[in-house]
C-alpha cells in the first residue's frame, strides 16, 4: 500500500522503485511527485505509455521462476538415458574376444623374449605391427533381440585396444633390452619430485605403496636404510607396506615386525599398525601353511591412526597359493589447521599371485567389504574418502581383478573377462550406482582404463604430473629388470570419494622410485625391493 507523498519521495530518492522506458532507466522527478493528485491519495504512479513498472515482489517472482526452470532443465539432463544408440551384442562379444586373444598373444610373445634372454638363447621372430582394431561397431535398431548399449560397447573396445597397444609396446621394449642398444634400467625410475606448498584451504599428502620383499631377509638391514633414505628425501606422510615380516612374538608383541623397524629410521613417522596374513581376532586370513614365515601388511603414518579394521581373504580350495591374506584399513587424521583435521580411510592390501584367487578375493570379499566400509564411515564418522595402496599382483594380460574395483557393473558386463564371467548370483554383485575407484596412474595418463562413461567414475578430475617419459606404462616389477621376469604393474594407488563427501582427495603427482643400488653385507648389489616404490 502506498501511503504518504513524503514517504514516496524518500523511496524514490533511495532508488527503491525503478521505471523502464524504451529500454533505458528513467524515474519520476520530485516535481511530478508533488503535482500528481493520485500520489497524494496513496496511489502508485501512473504507467505512462512505453513505461514498464516492476514492483519488488514481481522481481522476486520472476527470479524464482527462472531458477525453477533452470533446475528443471538440469534434472531432465541428468536423468536422461546415457545412450540412445545400440550395437549387436554378438558383434560386440566377437570383437572383444578378438582383442582379448591378441592381448594374450602379445603377452605370450613378450614372455618368450624374456625367457630366451634368461636362458641365453638367440632372439627370433618379430613384433606384430598390425593395427589394433578399435573402431566402434555398426549401430543397429534398439528392437533387435541382441541389442546392447553402444556407449558401453565403445568404451569396452577402447579399453581392450589400449591394453593390446600396451602389450605390444612392452614386447618391443623387451626386444630392445635383449639387444646391445637398450636404455639403462635406471631410466624406469623418476627423480624425487619437489613438494609444492599447499594452496590456502588445501592439504598436500604424500603416500607410497611399498613391498618390503620378505624373502630377501638376509639383506634387510642394508635395504631398510636405503628405503628410509628414499622415503625421507621424498617427504612421505603415509606408507602402505606389503610382505612385512613378523617376528615369532609379533602376535603378542606388535613391535616385532619390519614395519616398526622401518619406522624407527623415519623421523616423525611414529604411528604404525601391522596385521599378519592370518588375521587378528575374528578376522581370519587363512591358516598358516607348513613352513610359512609370518608376513602381513602394515601402515606407517606421520599422523595419528585409529579405528583399525581388517578383512581376511583366505585361499580357496582351487587356489595354488596357500598363503593367508588380510587387508588392513585405518583412519588417519590429517591436520588442516591449528585445531582442525580431515579424516581419511587408508587401506593396505596384498592380493594372491594366483589369478583365480585374485578374482575370488576381490569380487566376493574385498570390494563388498570396502563398499560397506565407505557407507558406514560416511554416515557415522564423516570419513568420505578411501585411499587404497597395495600390491594387487595383477598381470599385463590379467587386469580383471583391478577392473572390479575401478569399473561400474554396466561396464563390467560389457567388458566380460574371467573374473566377471564367473561372478556370483546377482544379489551379490556390486551396486551399479556405487562410486568406483580411480587408478591414479591410469588417470594421469588419460588412457581408456582411467575414463568411463559412468558419471560417478569421473568425479575426480585433475591434472596429475608425471616426470618419466620412458616408463609411461608404470612398470614397478621386477626391480632390477636384470631379474629377467615379465614386467608388470602390480603396485597400485586407487582412490574414491563418497558422492556426498564434503572434502575430496585429488591426485597431484605420481612417481616411481627405488632403482638405486644397495650394497649387501657380502658386497653384492641389490635394490631396496624387488618392487619399485610407487609415490603419489
């Protein structure tokens, strides 16, 4: 309601009412306010020809309507089907089988080259130069009986073709190693990256996956010192250790293991937790076989550790590996200020070398356990990020166990492979809307394995730096390469966040260390470990 003329004058002077004429702003003059009889009676100003008047309420309604329309458009875009194109499932499976076959052939040729070099035989044959068929399949009608999503078919072909390219690249590299003009093995490792200062409101965290090489116990004192020097120079905050040798009293005295020995060489790394492969309390990783030397996994941290969780992955009856296996998970409190911290769930894992056992352990035990842990942590502890570091023992032609961790169910269905083809009943499969892990090494390179058509797998977008152009495939085993074993990337750093996480862990650098020479007590040379050290 309009009231007194004096009040109207004050509102006009303060700019409370706007008038538009011909697209330009104009206003009523004080003289007009005094002369208008309508204004004296408390009426609003008369709208002159060509003049549009908008009250504050009308403006609010217009803005609200526009925002509602934008929200509706966003919902429609988000909920629309990911693909409206289809391909023949039979043609898709035929192409995938062709690529999987070539992947196996390229890997077999590489293994033959390594075996001949180890036996001192002359190298024969040539590398394959055939072009990998990674073209998308022909589209078909959606009414076809065997039609499947073209989106997931295209991504599957891209992933498998990338793996074939990688296998062929390694075949050529092994041929170069067998010649007299190969690169020095040290070039597989990086120089230690400089640690940059964290931007305001962010925290820089450095973590490594480190296999301690339990069978090489005779050189542990010398190797431990070399490892410690590398880790100190790299300014590491978190270490996930595998093949941690435990002493005879380690179950009753947790200080009797290699992880605590290493921590004593690392200033400020005062928080250590170790779990043997056989498990602890009600967590059973399997029975210790005859002659088994106790080993397990451990986490060494600069920051406090709490809420220890573990899950056993005992060998199945059909596994050739009888070693017990356990995965360890701890919450680490990372300081972000004088009186504030961010909680992160860190996981250390070591999978079997048996391929069947890898599939069984990841599909039936590890992945469901990690999913439940993420949901429980987020709902009850505000811990919404998981950082998994470990020796997954996967092979260049057998990435399927890692796929279960880093691919959605839709993509796994299209990708196939032995782990997913022999999956359990549907009620035990992973939920399709659950966030999957991102492989830091694959993510930095922008390859097919690190990208997915599922929106929840691309939630971590960043520019990750790597410094070595020679070891683009990230080989971390064997070390040294003169062991003449097949090159592989068993050591992984995987991360993911809950969809509603308030803070997200994002990779910034990824490096491979540990090619430096170590002098043993008998003057022979070795390396800090038979695995290189993966730093992120």
